[in-house]
C-alpha cells in the first residue's frame, strides 16, 4: 500500500479541523462582543471608562482569533505562538483592570505598583505589534516615534524640543491611569462607532451591497457615462460606511474596475475613477467614514448638526466628480449601456422591491428620526436602528415567502408515508392538496419525522433559518470591520495624549505663524500640507483625530476661524491624502487591481478630484456652507462655490476640440477662474466669474458644433 506525504503548504486533517474550530470561535467571540456592546447601550450599568476597558479587550481578542485562524491555515507556527501570547496578555490585562477598576481609576491615579507597570509594558507591546500587523511600518513608526519623542524630546533641536517625559509618567499616561490607549477615543469607539459598524455589517449581510449595485446600474441607464458613474455611486456610498478609502478601493474596485475596463476605459482611467470615488465617499453624511461621531464629540455639539453641516460640501464634491467622470468617460469610450443581465441573474419583482425598501429604508428612517427629531443620543439611536434592522432583516423575507405561497407560488414538499415512500404535495393558492397514502397503520415515529421534514421544507421556515444565519454573519462581519479601526484609534489616542503633553499643537501654531507671516491664505495652504502628510495611509477617522487635535486649534485660536469650519477644513485636507502623490493609497490599491501605471492613474485621479484640493480653503472663507443651519445664504454661497468647482472640472476634463496652443492657455485660465470663484469671499465677483465661465462654455460648445463665433466685423465707412 502506497503512502502519500502531505506537502508543507497543505494543511493536515488536524489543521483543517482547527481552522474550522477557530472559524466558529471567531463567530462566537463576535456574538459575545456585540452582546456586551448592546447590553451596555441599553443599561449603562458600568462607567464608560470601565466599559472601554472591557470593549478594547474584547475586540482585540476577536481580531487575534481571526489572525490565529490565518496562521494555522498557513501553518506559520511562530506567528501562532506570538498571537497566542498577545491574546494571553490582553485577556489577563482586561480581567485584571476590569475587576480592580476602582483602584486603577480612583485610588491609584498617578501611581501603580511595579507589577502593573510591567503589565503596562506588555499591553503597549501588544498594541504596537497589532498596529504593525494591521497597518504596516508607517503606523508602527508613528506610534513608536511619538513615544521616543515624548521620552527624548530634549535631543530635538529648535522649536519642537522639550524637556522629555520619564518612563513611569509615560506608562501612567498610556495605560495605568486608564488614559492613552484606554482613553476618550477608545471609549467613543465603544459607545458610538461600534454600534454603527454593527449596522454596517448587518447591511452587508442582508444584501445592501447587492441592492446598491442594482440601483446604480438601473440609474446608469439614464446617464450617458453609465459604467463609470456606477463605480462612483457604489464606491462613494460603500466608502462612507467603510471608513477606509484604501479598503474601499480594494473591495468595490474588484468589481468596478474590471467592469469599466471591459467597457473600454483604460486601466489608468478606471483606477483614477475608483480611487477618487473611494476617497470622496469618506466625506458623505451621515457616517463620513465614522468621523462624524468623533467630530460631534470633540466639538460638543449634536451629531445631527454634523450631518447638516456636511451636506452642502458633500453635494459640491460629489456632483463635481460625477461631471468630471462623465467627461472623462465619454472622451474615451463614448456612451455605454449596461446590460443588467451581465451582472445579475434575475431582476427584482415589484414584491422584492417593496420588501427591500422596507427592509433597509425603515431602519435608516429610524436612525434619522431618532437623531434628528427626537434628539436621542447617538448610542441610543444606533441601538434602536440595530434592533429594527435585525427585526425587519429577518421578518420581511419570511413574510414575503409566506405571501408568495398564499398567492399561488408553486412550492413542493414531501411527506413520509407508512412505507417510507415520498409522495408529492403541491402548495397552491393557499391550500394543500391531500397526499395519496397507502392503507395501513401509521407508525408515530414516521409521523414525527415526516412532519419535521415538511416543516423544514416549508418555505417561510427555510427563509427564517437562512436570515438568522445572515444575521449571525452580519454580527461577525461587523466585528471584523471594527477590529482594525478600534486598534488604530486606541493607538492614535495614545499618540495624541503624548503629543498634547509635549505641547506639539502650540508649536505647530507658532510654525504656521512664522511660515505664513500671519497671512491666513498662506497659513491655510501650509496647514493643508501638514494635514495631507498626517493623513497618509490612515483610516479616515484616525487621520481626522490627529489633524483636528494638532492643526485645527491654530486656525481657531490664532486666526479666529469658526470651529466647525476649521474642523471641516482639516478633515477634508486629511482625506485628500487618498489621491495625493507620492503615496495616494487609494490610487495605489486601484492601480494594482487595474494593472496600470501608478503615476498616470494618480494624474487622472487628480484631474477628477481637483475641487477637493480647493474646497477646504472655501470652508475658511465661506464658513456658512459648513454651518449647522441650511438657509438661503448657505444655499446661495454653496451654489456659487459649486459653480467654481464645475469650472475647474470643465477646465481639466472637458475634451476641447482646439489646437494645443489655444487649449492649454484656456484650461489654465479656467482652472484659476474656478479656484477664484470657490475661494473669493465676495459674491458679486464670484457671480461675475461664473458668468464668464458660462460664456466660455457656450462659446466652446458653439465652436464644437461646427459654427464660427458671431464676432462683429469692422464697420466699413
């Protein structure tokens, strides 16, 4: 008998069983985590800080188990050993701190015994390792660099030098005083962001992504550049929930980029469109990549006000990108119809549309009503939204399947008779035709088994079981989405606390004042540059936290810019990192999928997203477009700024049928005209600039149609 030797790359039978067990452990740990989150949201029986300790430990355990599963599948036992050690540290630290919470948070503030400092070092090491594992060397360098800067700042020359923190003080700040990694950002994630990411996980599990794609494809039938617009619509909506332009580019880009390239778009254009759409989605209300919750907390205003303030800027940006994508798309491939059959096997019936509308529309309406009308807290509104989503997510398909049977949908079931022979029953118009059974004594066990099989094959029961499975999958997916965000926010919380202690924000303010000479416009340009650098590669919410802490106070305190305008300025500027070379993470991911040249893809993304580079300046000079009240003035100013944005898009993306020596100066002039209209604080000159653009647009279209401009000839005498 021959024996076969398994290759090292092939998991053994034991490893396969271990992978399955770990997969179930991920699901179970996710369910336990969400049970804790929803329990606290409902009862709040423990303090927010103590809950934050429990939450951070729980979400890190979920993440570690998921990584252990990958290590076992790949038979990387060194990695497995490290992860098990990390899990043991976090479980021990969480139980120890949670059970002795009063001593940590009240009795021993500013002091801890030696064994707790040693435990603090272990927790810091785990956070550093998991951050590196999730986000790579850049973030490890950021956190490690902040710790080294805090301790050895006396070696730094010039403006940013300081006296340094001793090791004990740093450990107290990061761990033992329950600040730093357990601080306000971690608690905010546990209380506000986590329930919304559970909502996002449920949306995905119940098929919202599929529904969004269907809506996008249907809407594309009425738009000339249908294929590309589908990418923008789908990526922007999903990106708003996802919270990471890089992750979103990878997820939606795997579908949209091949579709655009099959339609005739070049790889660089498809990558540029996807990178821009994924980046712009981060600013869309009501989620704004989870930054809306943090912004509301930092400014101390209702979350609903952040949604209102973000509507006009988001409308300006998204509409401008849609116009840019339209011009770019038709310039390469012309109009393109999308055949629904190429993407989906069946069209939704009227009943399906009604069910999906109720299933997803009602929970979203609950969210808006509880936040906007009843003014509930974010946590309470999210709790009601989740309960509604789970209830309708399960109930509506079950009721639909029962309704289909009642109205004559053909279903078949089988009933076991005395001899074990299956006879068919037809469900028709709400009645069951009797099965033909042989004469004889019916044994009870056969009756029970037959009834069980019939119930299992009864369509509403089968649908119910399927939707319960989808719900569990949604809980699991929500935890998987949440885990890396919770890790990076805990790490960023520690970085921010260290930098605040060393006085970095005030030093940045002095630097901006020195570089700008006190001129607001120059300070804004330098401030945007700092925000872009700090936002490189980061999830949206983490980037916003850093720039709002380090850069925004300069414009609020020194230049007296309104708080909301300053925060929106740094937020949009940090998001710009997704399409700004030389890093441009969203474009890196998209160009990798498209197999295109990064720099060419980046150039295309910049021409499409050009207004994004000017819009943050508009917030400073037109704070009314990011106010908490939408009135006539904000709408009028928003329309003027949008006119300037469209001018920039027209300059960079419209296919001028002019010679190069005429086309380039025209593009250059229109670009700066659009930038002037977006920024200048006087509406009369803004309106004049838009009028000049309209005249230019009409003239260009007139020439493009083969006519000569009606320029009056000289009058003969």
